[in-house]
């Protein structure tokens, strides 16, 4: 049996990627997504970057085995340090922690027109960071893959949104014209974690997504002793459980 290369998680992420000339897949590992960027016409060229030699070697071998090898450049290095200023319009970063993604974006070498991000944790902080940097979160998806819950989002640099509008892509005129639910969202809102667009759209997995977030917090509370009930951590978790229940 051959393993499915583009997992359900990667397929869901893929739906968020706008069309551009050059897109980087940072933390490419196997290189599957970088290949699909070119194969499915999302990018004319792709840069597949990884900081570790083993994953980069497997990406190189896979890319070389495809019919789009001449359009994909595999590069060894930390984050977006493998690219030069002006070389690309956007980056996809999947399957690593949100804080690492934030560091990668911050280290540059420049702020790109768009990022498609699928953080494994730190979603609230990453969303807040992107908004602070002058980006608008325009699309969000939630998905499950092999029983695990994931979320991903597309951020576009404010003022550059119209460049990526297409009739059938992830960014339509209606996407841009819609009210931005992150505008004036208090820093403390759990919607930074849940996804304010997801909450507005309530896709089929909405109840599962919320039940999962609730379960994590209720399990953590159940693991705490009575003596911990007065700690800040306990109180914060209990407040989150209350807010989640109100949002379901
Ligand atoms: C869990 S894998 C995810 C692979 C793929 N992006 C996906 O979502 O299926 C994380 C990959 O990121 C790479 N990585 C971790 N830190 C990185 C960094 N600072 N810069 C580039 N790649 C990094 C790892 O070597 C690994 O190949």
C-alpha cells in the first residue's frame, strides 16, 4: 500500500494558498507540499526550506523524482533565512509550533505579502503577532487528520489584499469586503485561539473543534488538586472553560 503524500491536514492547508509567482514551503520535510504548489499551479516556482539535513535530503530526493523538479529549489537553512529579499511573495509554514513560526517570520529577511500558517500550538499568540505586524487574517480552516485536531489560517499584508483576489481561490472580493472580526477584538478573547473566522463560519467540524478545546482544559482542571483551586493557572483555565461553553 502506498502512503498518501498529501494528508488531509496538508490538503486542508492547501485550500488556503493564493496563487503567486514564488512561494516558499518552510520546514518542508518530505517536500510534498512544495511539489503540489507547482503541480497544481499555485506557484510558478517553489522554494523548499528545512533546517535539518535529513528532511532536506528526503525533500530533494522526492522533488527529483517528480516532473516539476526544475521549478523547485531545495535549500538547507533556518526559516526564511534561505530566501533573499524580493525573491518571493509568500510562505507556507506547517506542522511546527506557533512561537517558532513567529520567530521565523520576525527574523525575515522581510515581511512577505502572505503567510499560510498551520501552528501546532501558540495559535492565539501567532494570530495576535500577525495582526500587530499589519496583516489581516482572511481565511481559516479547522481539520482533523488521523484523529488529531488542527487549524490553519491565511494572513495577507494589509494593502496587498486585492493582488490575491481571484474568483475561485481562497481570496475573493467578498472575503476582502467582509467585516474583519479581529478588528478591535480584545487581547484576552479566546477567539484568538479558536479562530474568529471559524466562529463566524461555524464549519461542519465546529462542534468537534470546540469540544476538543474544552476537553483539553477540563482534563487539565481535573488533574489539579483542590489545593490548586486558588492558583492563577486554575482560575484562568476555569475562565476559559466558561467562555468556551458560552461560545458553543
Ligand atoms: C513536523 S515537520 C512538518 C513537515 C511539513 N511542513 C508538514 O507539515 O507536514 C517540521 C519540519 O520543520 C523543520 N524545521 C524545524 N525548525 C525549522 C526552522 N527553524 N527552519 C526550517 N525548518 C525547520 C524540521 O526539520 C521538520 O522537517
